[in-house]
C-alpha cells in the first residue's frame, strides 16, 4: 500500500494532497490485510471489523502525515478517534437495547399485558401457565398508570421550581451571595443518594399526615428532590450560553426584562432546556428504591395520587425480578419484567419526542 | 453576570403591567431559589439527625467492631474506584460521541443519533444492572483471566480472576455505559450552541476541522463539559441498583478483576431493608458521607468552571 | 413559561397513555379458578389491611391476598416486600397493621412495640416455612450426602475442590470432577443467611466459628449476588458454584445436598422442614400467645431437615378498633388455616404448617383483641 501512496503523492505533488479516492483505497486495503491477519490467528467477524477499522485509521493517518503534513494528520487522527469512540459507545448501548427488545417483546405482545393489573395473579397461576403452556396472565396497567402519574406530578413540581431557579441564577442574581448559596446547595442536592430522598419524603409526610403515609404524591415529592438539581443545572448551563447580544438587543428595543427572558432567552435555549428536562425525567422515572418507601407496592389499579398505594414500572420490574410471583417458575415473572422495562423505555421515548416537538415549535430559526 | 446593569430604564413606561410583570417574575424566580434552599436544609437536617447516633455510639457496636471510620473507609474507596473507572471511560467517549453528533455526522443522521442517545439515558438502572450481571459479566470472564495471567504483576490486575466476572471493573464499565448518554447528551447541546461565527472564521483562516473545534468549540464548551461530567459523576456515585446487581462485593482489595470492594450506595440498598436501630443510623451516616463526597467533587468542578467564566455568554 | 408548555405536552402524553389503555382492568384471572374457597368461616369482613416486611413470603402473600379477597369481597390486603427489618420497624411505628418477618421480634423491638400496640406488645405467629437448600452446579451430580461440618468447610473455603476426600468418602457413587468450588452467598442482609448461618453455627460448631448473622461473614472468600434469584442465577451460570437458597427457587438444573441428621441423610422436602419446625420450642419469657420458635438445628429427629427458615406474621396484641381486629383476625386465621397454607404451598412451593402448629397459630391470632 505504501508504494501506491508514494505514486499518488508524486502525481498530486503540486497540491500536496491525497487524492479523493485515497480513503476508499486505504479502506479496501485495510479490510484485505485484516482478513489476512485474522485468518492467521482464527477468523471471527467481530475481530475482523475491529482490526480493519484500526488498520484503516492508522494507515489513513500515516498517509496524511507523509503526504499532507502534521496538521492534516492530526485532523485525520482526531476524526478517526471521534468515529472510533462513537462506534465503541454504540457497542454496549446496542447490546442493552437488543437484550431489552429480545426479552421484552414476547411479554409486551401477550394479550392483556397492557390492559390488566396483577390483581389475583399468584404463583399458582404462573405455575399453571408454565405447566399447561398457556399465555402468561397478569399485566402492567396499574404500574404504567402509576409511573405516568407520579412522574407527571414530579415534573409539575420540579420544572417550574428548577427553571425559575436557573433563571434567577443566570438573569437576576448578578452573582450575589444568595445565588452562590443556591449554586452550592444545588450541587449538594445532586449528591443525595436516591434512597435518602425517598426516606426524607416519607419522613416528612409521616410527620404531617401520620406514620405510614404512602401515596403517589409522596413519591412525586421524593422524585422532585432528585429531579430539581438536574433541571437547575442543565437549564442554567443552557441559559448561560444564550449570547448577551440578544438580551441587549431586546433591552435596546425597550422590551421589559421578564418579557425578554420569556420571549428571547428561553426560546433560544429551549432545545437544550427541553433536553435537560427530558434527561431529568429519564433520571427519575427509572428510580426504584425511593418509590418503594414512598408509594408502597400495589398490585391493583389506583388512579389517585393522593390516596392509597401506587405501583410503578421500576418497582414492578424490580419485584418481578427479585421476588418472582412464583419462586419455582420464575420465567413468567422474568418475561413481565423485561416487557415492563421495554414499556418504560417506550414511555420515555414518547416523552422525549414530546419535548423535542416543544423545542422545535418554540426555538427560533437558526442556521442549524 | 452583570446583566442587571443593562436592564432597561425604569420609570414611567407606557405599560404599568410590565413593571408588575417584572416584579412578579423576579419574585417567583427568587422564591424558587429560596424553596430549594429550604428543602435542602430540611434534607440535610434529616440526614444529620438520623446519622448522629452513629458518631456517639460505642465503636465496638458499629459493624466491623472498629468504629465508624474503619467501617466506612473501604466502601468510600470502593465508591471512588467505581466512579473513577466509569468517568475515565465515559468522559472521553461521551465527549467524542457528542462531537461526532454535532460536528462530524451528516446532519440527517445527527438528529436521529441525538435522539437515540437521549433515549439511552432513560433506560432504568435495574435494566442496566440485569444486563451487566447476566450478559456483560460472563463476557468479561475470559478477558479477566487473560489479564490475571499476563498482567498479574500489576496490582490492579492481580489474580486469581473472578469466576463470575462480577467485579468492580465490571461495575465501573456498567456505570460508564449508564453515564455516557448523560455526558454525551448535555455536551452535544453545548457544542451545538458554540458560536457559528467563530467556527466559520476559524475555517476561513484555513484551520482544519479539528483545529476549528479546538479553538472555537472546546474552549467555549469547557464549563459545560465539566458540568455534564459532574452530573454523570453524581449518577455514578449514587447509583444503587446497577451496582448492587452487578458487583460481587467484599472487603477492599486493590485488584479490579477479583470479586471484592463495595460502594456506599449499594451497601445502603443491600442492608437497609433489614437494618434496625444503630445499623440503620449507620447506613444513613454512610449516605451522609456519600453526600459529602459528591459535594466536594462538585465544589472542585465549580471552582474550575469559574476560572473559565469568561467564555460564558451571559457575562 | 415554557415549563407550562412542557407540562402540557406531558399531560397530553399522560392522557394519551391513559386513553390508550383506558380499558385497564383489575380482573385478570378467570374467577372460576378459586371459586370453592371456603375461607369465609363467618361473616365476611371489610376494610384495607396494610403490611410490610420480608420478601420471602411475597409469593405466599400473593396467594393469601387473592384467596382472602375472593372470599371477602369488601376486604383488601396490601403488602410491600421491603424486607423484614423494614416491616418490623413499620409495625412498631404504627405505620402498618402487620409485618412479615423472617425473624421474630428482638427483645428491644418488643419493648418499643408496646407504645403503638398496647401494653401487651406484639405477637409473632409462624405462618410460612421454607426449607433452605444447599444447591450446587456440578455437571452430572444431582445429589450429594454431606454432614454439617463438610458443608461449613465448603462455605468457609477450607474444602476447595469437588473431588476432596471429605466429599468423596460420603458419596462413593457420585462422579466428582476435579473442579474448584466457588461458594456463592447473599450480598444483601437476609433472613435466609441468618437461618443458614444459625444452622451452621449450631450443627458445625467446631468449624463455623462465626456467629449467626443476616450478613454473611465478611472475612470469608467467595462470590455473592443479590437476592435468592440472584444467587441461584449466579450458581446456574458458574460451573462448580455452590450456594444456599430457599428451596422453592432452586431449579432442576442444580443439584441439592442431603444433610446428615442423626445417622441418616435427609433430602430437602416440605415434610422434612415441617418436621424440624415441630421439633422447635417456643421462646420463653414473652407474651403467652407469642409463638416465637427456637429451632433445634442439631435435632436428631428422624426425617427432619434442620436448615429451615420460619417466617412470622407479626401482629399487635391489640388494636384500637373492632373493625381492624376483625380484619386482622380474619386474615391471620386464613393465612394459617389449612386452606391458606395449601394455597401458599401451591403458589410458593413452601412447606405447610403441621396441623398441630397451625392450631396453635390460629389460637394465637384469635387472642388479638381491642385495646381497652
């Protein structure tokens, strides 16, 4: 390959650049050489792909170093690294998603899974379904309702509080002592272990409403404690990078500060804010430990967040995995757990879609 | 942040509602901040009151029998090891993924990829835990054995390798996979906000793509990257279920590929349900320690960010 | 406020999700299944009974809940499997009406229970028995005869290989491979660990020098995993691994140890477990109706399997109002009744209480009264 390169170099000497087809040529060479090397040590597709990619990157960078100079070579190297990192990151993520899809789809497609609760489903029922080969009974409806309601309430609490705090920090505080205290405390809040947030909410409501108060709302408060710092932190970052020129332009036109914030600053940052909020929701919607101590563990449908125990998808997944409904035939429980996990991911996907829609609707038109 | 000085002239504006709006709005913003402060104090108070009996108890009564410090020290180190592994892996890859999506990938592809990355942040930790315990751990058995055989002279790869693959290194990798989407998603947003003019100017001066990124994007994004990494670290430090499911815990050891070590969050989750009396206070005190660690790390991060404040758009 | 917009979208999504499954229902299982339930001995009770506690009984609890609610249509049982300690704590704090616990109340807990439960404190009633199997993953070997000392040595890491003479001598027929033993234990604090270490400490006292504890002794080597399902899964995936787990969760893929009792070897069965519980004595110095059991782990009763976990229903000795008392009594008696025990055994593969113990348990529950 080296000879090929030097020839090309000569023919394109005046411009000191590699010809356009060189990456393709190098790629083809890398694939062939990798195949040859792999056949020496035992062939497998995965190793072949990895080796090809590495060879391609090395050859491409060295070719650039020889022909195009150091700067171009560094650029090519960084490009290879970025692409490589992306591919490396995809591996586990694809593996996780694949696992969830493969294990979750059969359960999700079971009739009644989405529309029934676990009321009355006992180990005997599961044993019967395994022994007779009948479909797995019992569903996730109660947990789905619980998760949606609890997360909704947590969002209703934390987004206004979190966003307003971020606005205060960036727009109003002028770096005063109080704002430093808030920043500090928000940092502290990110360090609260999730179980502690749950215990705190449980203790707080036990103090007000008597011991053993477990409702969806208590869980929502616990989740808010976890959610608020994420919202503040990400929104603050996003508000900060809104260029000052925009604010000054609005002020110059005589626009009030609060209207400037609402109509100029937030729309500019909305995409990032929405992303941050989605992340925050995603962070808490999968929480298990705080929900167990705040919302209890229900097997029946409860639509009221202010009274009675409530199920949720994470607690459902957790209990189905850790304490199968039938200890001796855990397969139906495992199936339900994976299906619920898949459902949880789909739920977040929808939420994410919604947040992006919002961002799209309100974001100002930019070059990107 | 001196925006208040730039605020439009006050006084006899045509619309009075505007002034009221201003007051209401700034009041609400202030109120939200105050609420956070209040909640935090309540949580801190709760933690301290609940943890206090641990520090006054007879050292012999604490788990391990040698006092709270001897009990907490190994799991603090374990927590730091796991979080360090996670960040060492996730930070470069996460930033690279964000760069890929914002500056390398074709635009049509980038949107979809951004979406997938956001989505991954949403997978519940129980699922990551189950995946790590059942899939990843068994995949890593072979590599661990190889490491123990060939690099065993390095203490962190000391053998014999774990027979189940459920080690602190596996836990760290699972944590890395979990925090990667957080870092990638937030830094991507920051990269996208980097001033276009600077970038175009850099390219116009003949900079290569990497030079443009290094000069016009990364300096601008430094504070944001650190912030994103800290959020990731917060999750890595506090992650409970994934570690509890993946790690085969034990006493503190240097080797990363043997079963052993424990993290604070997992220690709490595994023992809290059965805890009674002093043991419960002990675990809450462990929570307090975790709290303090996260705080210390965050303060360092804030300090670094503040040194680079000049890049913030709002100053 | 964009927050409102986002909230609105979230609300729309929520409504959408609800509308999508608006036909959600609690009637999952065809009612014909358990129609002949004869638990309703007397007028049916109404109300909601709340409990928290051990996860070991959760499968049995599901069965009792289903059986009880179908017999008493106005009654509702809710149980959160957060752990024995959490359950006892909640009962003492007055947060729940009953607790499930893998260990009876400790003395200091009993003392503090008086505050919410009246001067007579609380009572422990055994309602669930589960034998603890020693399960192993050795290809081609499905059962091994071992004495307590050997089991203890295996879990302490003193016996390191499956072809060790101590194992081979007792099992001349088994084809023991040259395979390293990987002991696997529970990483979480659990009643199973407590009962198993209690058994080892009593029956193999010369080898097992640690005290009984819900935490596995930290100084011992070995792997661990969370929960019964976790250890069983780990052992299933690791050749040469051995663990202890509730028998119901041990799959056919694993082999089980027959423990030496007296001069013979006893396999894990429900009857053998119940027999060991019958040989237990009631702990003295407690409420007359308390049935805390002191298990004799060194029993020589023929056919008794001493590594067994007894889970208790913990109730207050008195409740403030008649309705709660009726509900608690009805549920408690149902759980320990022959019918309730059978339903639990069907669902959880647990060992039913012997009729003798069930009668005592019923009497204990009947003693619950209204606080004066």
